[in-house]
C-alpha cells in the first residue's frame, strides 16, 4: 500500500496494524476508505520507492492490491 493517507495513520500510531479493512465500491477495485481495528505495531521493513525502470516495466503492485507473496519477493 502507498499513499498520503498512510502518513496520517502512521502519525496517529494506528498503522501498521494487525487487523484492517479496505472499503471499495461493489464490483470495483476502486479504493474508498481504510479502517484499522487491531493493534498497532512497528513495521519490520519498509520497501524503497520503485525506480524508473520498475515504473516503465509496469511490473509493480497496484495500491490496495492483495498479494500472496512475502514483502521480500516484491520488486
């Protein structure tokens, strides 16, 4: 996940969180809202920003996309 909305959650010490919910339009991947309901924890790792080559390739996760892989496997 990425976006300025995460900055506010980080400052408020509510994200990262053990439990959270994405709110989307029915039948759409459009992200509407994000709610936390678990416990805050300090993240183990933060990935660096994607470089130009990754952006050009188009091989990067979309914001809000659910991935079945570890953080170390992401480009």
